[in-house]
C-alpha cells in the first residue's frame, strides 16, 4: 500500500482503497484502472487463468517446446465426475515408480511454497496427497530435481525488469561440529526462533546425515525449497552476470508462449539445463522488499512502470 501510494502521488494519480486494501481504484483525469489483490489488470483473462493453473502452464509450455519441469494434475473427490472410473491412485503410483528420486506434491493453484511436500516413499506420497486434497480440489505431481539455483525473472510487456537468484538457507561447516550441533547452535543464536523453525519444516524430507561433520567453510543447504517465504534470500543479478541472458531468453519464450504480459517466471537450473518451474501472473513483492537491500526502490520502480502501462502514461512524463 505504501509503495503504491508513493507511485501514485508522484504521478498525480488518485488512489482509493476498498475491501481492506485488497482492491484499489486508480484515476488520472478520465482514465481509470483497478488492482485486485496481486492482479494489475494487464494480462488477459485466459493468460491469467493459465498461469494460475500449474498443470495447464506445464502442458502448454511443453506443447510449445519450452523447457519446463512437468506438473501433472490429479483431481480429488470434490471433482469426482472428472476422475476416471479406476480412480487416480494407481496412476499416481505408476508416476512415482517412474521417478525414483521422488515427487513433489503441491496444490494445482497456490503460491509461496505453501502446502508443498517432497515424497520419496509411497507412504510419504500417500500422506502428501491426503494433506493437499484435504484443502484443495486438485493437486500436481512433478519429478523432484535437486537443482542448486532458482531464478525469478520479472517481465512487463516483453521486457525484463530484473532477475534475482533465490539463495537457500544453509549451515556453514567448521570442520569440528556435526550438522546437528551446527544447526542447534544456529537456532540458539537467532532472535526469531519460531520463524526459523517454521522455515525448516522440510528437514525430515531431506536426505541429511546429521552426524556428519562438514569441512571448514563447507555450505550445507537445510531446505530443498527455494521460496523466499521459506527462508531463502534474494540475490539480485546484473545483466553482466552469466545466467542473466539465458534466464531472460527462456522467461521471454515462456511468456510469449502463454500470451502473458506481466509475470514473474521461476526458472530452475537443473542438470539438464534451465527449465521453467512456474509462471506467476500476480505480482507479489513483499518478501523481496523485506529481504533485498534496495528492495523498496526496486519494487517502486517496477510498480511505477506497471501503473504507467495500466493508465497509458509515458514513462517520460
């Protein structure tokens, strides 16, 4: 709200909030535009709905030959009329057997890494499916790929606005203490113990030998997720950095394939090369603003360009 108000004040735009600051009306002279939640009204309805649907995004990117991590949809009992007569469990098991490294189970629609599970065994898969379908009508299964880097590319109307790398939380070894001792010492030193514990809820899903003593300076990841809301930190890239161009090209190809104008494209650096993980048509900047030095200024510039596009204002004005 504060950043939107700052942009609007600077552009002479009247900003009026509704529904507990969830809906905003922007007015400049005779021009009117709306922001609804994280939707700025730039994308057409079809592109927006495709991006909200992880399986649809995956299928369409695959159709257009854009490298992506597959997301396969399975419906729950709430959508029984769309479920085959034999049910879905056998098909889930077959998919699991085809991917021995495990499957990631998540809601077909969702953000921030919430309700996302890594299943390495059949009982873990069963538990994950139960938990996701208890709160959602459909879920996605995708092959687990233990990639080191995930990038987020912010796009607006065919132009890259910025790219950042998501750096997962890690423990630094000292060559003396075990991972268990290092983790306990790290947690004991933090002022946000409860938050840190919440960010480490995926520890049981990771293959970690807690008695191992990592070498001095060795970095050991303690979360397989890359979400900022799960403890990762953003690291802003420069166009001079090696990953920039490849990430930009892939993100632009994905956006073009889906017809989306405003998006953040998540890209995984896998052993087989860069692949699109997800595309978000809603723009969420809170975590970036809080965790990136210079984040508020970066978000303000992005919001300014988005709002100018919404109202047909030239950036030179």
